[in-house]
C-alpha cells in the first residue's frame, strides 16, 4: 500500500506548475525572450576565492595523501569552525561544534527536521509560506485534508498581509511547532529582536519549538535587524536554525547548507519526559545522509576567508541593487511594493484586483517576464506577486522597462 497522505497534496508543487506554463508559452512563441524573476535561482558566478578552494579540493581528490572518501556526516571541522567563528561569535552566540550539522541544502533540512517529531504535533505556519514547510507535514500525516482554499485541517495558519506588515500574530491557542522565516520568503519582510523575543517567550510558555529559516540573513542591511534567532535570550532552548550558502554565495548548483540544533533544545515524550533534540537529529542525519561533498565544503569554507567575504559581499550588493531598481521602478509605475530592502524578494500587489495567476499569465504574455503568483504560497498570498532580485542586472533593467509597457 502507498502512503495515502501523498494523495492529500494539492495538484502540483508551485514551481513545476510555473515551469509548465512557461514551456507551453515558449512552444507557441519560440522567438520570445523570457526574463525570469520567478524561481529565485542565482545568476552571478562563484566568487574567485571559492573557485580556487574547490580547484585545490579537486586536486586533493586526485592524490593519495589528499584524497577524501566518506566524510563525517555532520560535516568537516574546518567548515564548522569557520561557521562558528564568523557567523555566530561576532553576534555573541556561543555554539559547540556538535551543534552544527552540514548538509546539502536548507530546503532538505527544513523538510526533514519534522521526522524527529510525532505526527500528533500541531504546527503553525505563516500565510503566505514557503510550500515545503506545509507539504512535508502533509506527507508525514500531520494534517487533515485541504479545504477549498487549499488550507489543511490541523495546521494553524498565521496570515501575513499589508495590514500587519507581513508579520504574524502569536497563535491564539497552543501549538507545538512553529515555522518562521526571516528575512521572509516570499514577502521580503524582516522582524526586530523585540518581535523575535515574543516568539521565544511564546515557545517557552507552550513547550513549543521554533523552526527558524535564516537562509537569507546575509541580505540584511539594517544593523537593528537580528541575523540569527540566537541573538535573542533563551532562543537556544526552543529554536532550531537553518542556513544556506545557496543564495549567499551562489551554491544553488553546488549544494551546501547547515542546521543549528543547540543541545538545550528539548521536545517531550508522551509521558512528559524531556528529550534532547540534538541527539535525535544527529541519529537521523547520520542514518539517512552521507554528508555534503568534500569539494563543496571546501568551497563553503572559502566564503569565510578575507577574500571570500569581500567577493561574496560584492555579489550580494549586485542582487540588492537589483532589488532597489525593482522597488523604485514598480513604485513609480504605481504598484504597491513591499520587501526588497533587507531581503532579495520583492512582494507586490497585483493591479486592478487581478488574481495572482491571472497577473502571471498577463505578465508572461505581454511582457515575457516571469514571477511567482502569491497565491502559490498560501491563501493570504492571493492578490500578490513575488519577484526575485537574483537576475542579471541587464535583464532586471529590461524587465522593468517591459513592465512599463504593459
């Protein structure tokens, strides 16, 4: 028998549906130059420091003394130590090496982490939300069926709209697992340390665990905005944090990320006994994962070298300049625009009351530009549209000119 929870899933994952519509349009319009500001893949090449480190790692693999076979499932110490020294110590966050787990992607980790928790847990997600958080819980059997709005029974949805600055309110009833993503995908919203403190307090008061996706923290420019939830006192007891090199350093094709599971984090057995989550995740990680490649980890470590920091910062600056151009251009055209300041995502209101998918089709057909329909991220995303800043600057400029001609 199959896992019938998969039958609860909605018709198709968001991004394959976008690809299907693009292919259909391209087949009918083979000469059209399509500019994609949709799926969010990066376009800038790897930083030279990263490339050189990977070349050296390849040479290592070709010598008897430098060859690496199976590596540590948790990741190599040289990368873990670089992460602690550069990402956390400067923010007064003290972590042990055993609390860092290197992986091949934050998407995988945010999907897989739910395996260590029971199916009876009540989860809370923002709406709109990155679809992976929801779909993987559906697959696990933690939800009921979806209603006519695509929302699943047994999930607590926390609407994020312009009216609440795309920041969710605390749940009105107890929940067990809370997914938060800041800087947010898809809205581009960020939160202050004060707001994060309220979530940490809520988690403490309800014996809940926060799954904090910080994949876009490198794009924060406001010094008042925290880069890690562990900058909040007490967060190490209730929060698991996910990070990625995909957008920060262009690793979408290389695959390297990491998850932080502090040893203080506890979940609870049915008899009320406290259980250390770190050891459970370590067991799951080492059982189902053979580790990210030595070559990818060598490249990731180079991100933290003096040259690597400067070079990746320049790449991030290119993307944020794209974001500024998109914001400025769309605002001048009269669109309602959000995000794109401390995040690489721009969240815009669709014009004239158009639905998200109707606007997608119009934009594709009239301007040959691709974005992501907001409703694909949840009911509260209807009437909104996501654009990414990861395009090539010339393409972004041309896309904005095409917007003006719609």
